[in-house]
């Protein structure tokens, strides 16, 4: 099953002029009905697309619908980069401190372990610790991205439906 993304969000059309449509959405957000709304410029706005564990932004580009008037809103999504960056750095940084900690714990509680890993021993803790921990860093990262993508697109669809209802819009 392909991953859902913004290309699965259908554009909507409404009878309002582009400026009026964005003004109506701004009023909606001030009443607490449109989370994370912010006006980017005269024809573009963003709203929250909450995901687990990373949020994204739903970006709406408002264009005139044609000579008869009205507006067409096309959708795209973009990542909010702060939390994913901190998460990725935490994954990478957290692997190494575990190595001396694990070595210390094993040497303290199992006396024979320090004999095996000492200068004359044949085994070093990194030889088994890193292969058991490092492969799971990308697995955790890509799993979090996949889950976030799915949940943020689901929330974006709900937001598009809410915006469409507020603007009395149709698909297209």
C-alpha cells in the first residue's frame, strides 16, 4: 500500500474571491476552529497537520477559479523540521554513551566479563554492542517518519473537509 501524502488531497473550489476566502479562514482560526492557521502571503496560508510523533503543515495555495469568479485551493504539505532534527540527533547520539555504560555494568556484576574484555581478552564490548544497537537507529527513524506521514495526512484530510465546509466549497 503506497504511503498517503499531499497528492491525495483533492483541491477545493468555492464562490469566494481568494482574499475573502483567506479572510474567512483567518476568522475561523480566531474562533479556535482552525488549528495552526497562519497567513503566508495574499494567496497562501498554512494550517496544522498534526502527526505522531512529528507534525507537518498543510499549505493551501488560493488561486482564482476562472473568469466566473471564485477560488480554487490546491494543497501541499511540508515538514516542521525542528522536532525531527532533534529526534534524529538523539537517536544517533544515544548509541555511543550506552557502550561504556553497558561495559561498566557487565564488568561490575559479572566478574568473568571483565577478564574476557580486559587487555589480554579476545572480546571487546563494542564488538557485540554496536551490531546490536546501530541497525535499529534507521529502523526507528523510518518507522517514525512513516507513522508521522500517515497520521498527518489523515489530520490534513479532516482539516480540508473542515475548510471546505466553512467555505461552502466543492471538490475540483
